[in-house]
C-alpha cells in the first residue's frame, strides 16, 4: 500500500490520511461543521439587533450567552450520540448505514454548492425564518435583562435542532470515528471538546469583529456556499472509507 493517501481540502490544502490523528480530525471536522449557514444567519441577525443597543454590556452578555449555550447544547447532543455509537459500531450494517448517510449528505452538499446561489439556511422556509426573526427582536428588546437572557438561551437551544438538520452528517461521522477508534470515556470528552472549540471559532470571529466595529460582516453568500463544498468533500471521503477501507480511519491518538 502507498505510503501516502492524500486529499486536497479547501483551506487546509493537501492532507495525508496516513498522518491524520484523532486530534487533527477533531480540529478539521469541527472547524468545517462551524461553517454552518443555518446557525450563521441567525447569529448575523442577532448581532444586527444587538449593535442597535446603547448598552454594550448587555450586547456582549446576550451575544456570548447565545454562543456558549449553543456550544454546550451541541456538545451534549454529540456526547449522547457517541455513547450510542460505541455500542453499535461493531455491527457492520450499522456502519454501512452511517457511510450511506455520509455519501448522500456529501452529494447534497456538493449539489448545493454547484447550483444554489442563495445564502443562509436551506432547511428553514421563509415562514419559519420570519417567526425566528420576530422572536429575536422581541426578547432582545425586553426591558428585563433576565427575560432577555432566557430568551437568548431558548433561541440557542432551538437553533441546535436546526443546525443538526442542516449538517447532521458531520457530527454523526465524528461520533463514528471515535467509536471505531475505541477511545476511553475521558478522551471522548476531550476530542469532542476540541471539536466544539473549533466549531465555535468562526462564530466568535464574526461576533468579536461585529462588536468592536459595530458592523455586521457581509459574508453570508460566500459563507453558505463554501460551507457546502467543505462539508461535501469531507462527508464523501469518510463515507467511501467507511465502506471500502475502514482501517484507514483507525487514527493515531
């Protein structure tokens, strides 16, 4: 077998699969999952509402609460699925189903990249989008800071359901990788935490830039489009490997 099996990933360049570790897999997949248009359009609108406030402490508190709550809920969901994946990963047909989900998800992502000129989340229709935006306006303008805070927390929890519908393949694939590599419970937590940290990076960058410049960055169109490309490539690659060469996914720790 060749000493190298490389794939060219946008932003990351050439990646040799034989040199990939679970640490680097956590970083790469988490970072790509962070390019989630379903979460980003909500964050951008929330920011646009927040920067209209005069109280900067309230702006920072509500914005960071949204991001931290989203990350914690996403992490809890992932850890729950990992515990299930560990128990069923030895069943070949289950692994093949996950591979098929990855392949279908990859194809759909690439199709969206090639054909869609729309930005934002494609799994939320205009009616639901308007409802979410109205809720954001309502609770951010609450006189009571506590009510506004609980409103943001509720929004963050509901956003996670939308995020999973938009990119469920990537957390599912990551959970399968941890299960295949039979890592300890502590290391599952560590790798998932690392995944979440890099999942949050792009959101934090957008949020901090907006808070310091008091402007919403205009990245929504290209952001959504290229997130489909990144996710599609990774999902197709891992889907193929799960079926044809699962041993290549037995990474070094």
